[in-house]
């Protein structure tokens, strides 16, 4: 008898038992699955999910950094494609993680973990649609706009082509209004080809934002400040109202002096200032026209550009910058910083010259990329960029999600609060200024600082006032340029040097619009850096007038600063602010205190002059 006809009763029983048990297990498994789908998952699962997400994103971020570093240092079609690949992968994974994380919505989590989930959702500046083709389209456009900005040039009639470094240089020194107008228009002509792609980029990233639960990209950006987007907007309004009178005093004085220089036909004495006459392609910082204001340097000011030119080259300027931080107890920059950074514009290739600081491996691979010119403003920018690097290194031991500034305004403010301490006394102490400064007259130095920092305030605010409305749809693509100039007028009191139309796309001639970098951070930073500076001065036991304070060499001050920096983004920003300043609110009292003597002086000078436009 073939074995298969053999009948075993015991076997049947056992088989039935096994079958029953298996069925029970299958049911149990199914039931558990249904349970898992329909009931809240556990905090432990959330923790495990986040651990994996952090590891994955940390890994991808290094790939993005490397690809972007190469792309911005060697702009070619190939490097653009490679950067787009890396960004696309990172965006795809982040989008998927945000989707999966929805499962933990509403679950009670320890505060640190809950914060990480919130930060994950906010982590993409350009959120992308889930659809892979649309995501790819968005990423490709984003990289191409950044590259177009980097490649931008204006070629003059004589065949000479000017990149942005050359244009900035020319606009800072030329005093010929016709030439300035020509070069201003030449630079702005890089942008119209970006217009179509920009509006498509806006539509695609808005779709991405909506898919992860935000009204639009602007709402997502405004959600990154540990308060509601509405509260944040109200806070900006409060801060702007605090500093606006100071800006108006400066605007009035500068317009008057420019009207004297160029005549009322070029500068209307009671209207907006033409934007090409302020020493900068975007009229965002005005320090380059200091010499037109009739306040002489020999009466108390220091010409930092001249001092630098006597002694330093680009790298030497960075060494001095590093020296300020090490004097406060920060470790020197690693050897790779000096090997891998870009300090001067290469002669033979296109690079994105706009200054930036990098943390390529989220640990020690710090770099700056900058086309340094030997001049005072670049010395400030060097301290600004090194501030980013010092912050990055201070929080390197935080978990990946917390490796960031307490908010983006903090990140922008660190280096500038150090740059405020580049006082004449400091310059003397480090041997750049021969004679010890006289304390008799602070106005020249204060005026220079105001041209750089107070003049910047409305510009720092208006860029995202424009962009938020663009993202929300309140400004339609057909009105991009008109709305841009309406806000330039409203906040800055500047006007374009010639008639503009919707054939132009003037916002695209500004790096952060082309490269999709949020801008409100710089407005916040301009106020915060004075709060930081005042706190650092107090820490160094300084008691004189705020504008003369330097804390060069104070290890105690450095240690306090580092305490805040090392927190990264692990706590809501008011906690970080409290560590350094004792307060929990951004407020303009420090910047107003710093400039109080200048404002008094300006208002005396301005007597009888019309304020505003
Ligand atoms: O973009 C920058 C830095 C790099 S984060 C150089 N800044 C803004 C600008 O240039 O428009 C610094 C001040 C404002
Ligand atoms: Zn910066």
C-alpha cells in the first residue's frame, strides 16, 4: 500500500490541532494589525521611528551638502544635475517620513521627541508634491534658478562682462548716476528669464506644503518660530514699529545729503530715494556711501578698508576673524577648513559667490565659500560666516534634528554680534590700527554702523512680506514686479531708477529669491544681534556706552555664548535666549540703546526737513 493511503488517527488529531493553532495565530496577527492601524501607536514606536529617520536624514544631508558644494563651486550642467539628484532623494525621503509620521499625530510624547516630529515637518524649505515627476520638476527648477543667479553677468557695450562681485564693487564706488543706472539695470536683466520658472516653483512647492497640512509655503516658513504664524507676524509688526523711527531719521538724513550731491532732479528731496544711488545693487546696506554724507573720518571714525588693505589679503582677513573667536575660548577651525574653503573668486569658472558657511558632515567639516574683497564690509561678512561655523560646531553633539539654530534668526545673528565688537579699540589691540582711538566723537562710527544695519531693517523685512503674499496667492504672477516695488516703497522708501514693468522680474536679481532662502531671519537677526551683543558686553563686565564695547579676549564671555550655542535647536528659542540674555522676548531695546546718540544727532541735523516720502 502506498504510504499515502496509510491512515493515522493520531496524526489527524495532531494535524487538526496544528491547523487550529495556526488559524488562531493568523487571527491574532490580523487582529493585532487592525488594532495597530486603528489605535494610537506607542511612544516607544514613535521613538524608534524617529531614531531611524534621524539616521537616514543625517546620511542624506551629507550627500546633499557635498553635491551642492561642488555645484556651487563649479557651476556646470552636470553638477546641476548631480545636485538635483541628491536634493531630490532627500526631498523624497523627507516627504515620505512626514507622511509616515502622521501616524503619531496626537500621541502624547516626551517634549524632546514631540519637538523632533514638529521639526521634521518643517524641515523642507521647499516641500515637494508626493508625485515623483512633479517633485523632480520642482527640484530641477530650484537648482537651475540658483545656478542662473551664480552665472549672472552684465556685459557692457565695450564688451566687458561684470559678475556680481564686480557689480557690487562698481556700485560701491561709482558716483556717476548714469553709470550707476546702467549697471543697476544690467544686473537686474539677469532675472526676467527666471520669472516663469519661479512661478512654477511657487505652485509646485505650495502643492507640497498643502499635502503636509500647511496653507502654503509661507505659512510653513512662519511656523518655525515656536508660536503660531499669526503671532509671529504680529511680533514682526511690533519690532518694525519699534525701529521704524530710527530708520526714518536715517532715511531723511541720507536723502538730504544725496539730494545735495546729485541735485533735486535726481533725488527728490521729499520723495523716495532712487535705489541705484545707495552704494549697493539692492539698496540693502548703505555703508558704501558714507563719504557722501559729509561726516569726516578724521573726526573720530576709522576707515577699516584702508587698514585692511595695508596689512591683509583675503585669507589673512579670515585668520583675524578666527582670532576673535579663539580669543573667547572657541577652538581653532580645523585644518580642513583652510584646505577646503573658497576665499577668492576663481578666475576661470562660474561659482555662486554669495557668501555662505557650510557644515558638510554635520560634525567637523566646516567651510566658508566667499569671494572676498579686501574691504570693511567683507570683514564683517567673514565674522558673520564664521559665526555660522562656530554655531554648527557648538551643537554638533546634539541629535540630528536639533543641529540647527534656536531659530534661523539666531543663526544669522551670532557672527554679527561678534562683528559689532570690532571697535576701534579692538582694531588697535590686534595691531590693525596704529594709534589708540580717541573717545571724543562716536558719531562717525555710529553712522557707519547705521548705514549698514539700520538701513537694512526694512529690506530684511520686505523680502518675505513679498514672498509670503506670493506663496499665498495674494500677489499673482502677473503682479510680481508691481507688488515688489510697492513694498520697496512702503518699507524702505526707495524707488526704481527707471520705469519697471511685468517684463522685469526684479526680485529674482536678489540671491535669496532665486535660491529660495527665507529672509525674515535677517530682519530678526539684526535685532537679536544687538541683544546678544549687549548680553555679551554685560558678561564681560563692561559698563561704558554700548557702542564702544568689545569683549575680545574674554573667555568668560565666550563660555556663556557657547552655552547658548551648544543647545542648538533642542529647546524653544525663548529658552536659548534666556540662557544668554535673561529675557525671553526678541525686542529692539538693545539696538535702540546702541544708536540712541546717533538718533539724537540725526534728529538735530534733520530739523526742518520732511520725514518720510
Ligand atoms: O546672505 C547673507 C549672508 C549669508 S547667510 C552673507 N546675508 C544677507 C544678504 O546678503 O542679503 C547677510 C546679511 C543679509
Ligand atoms: Zn548668514
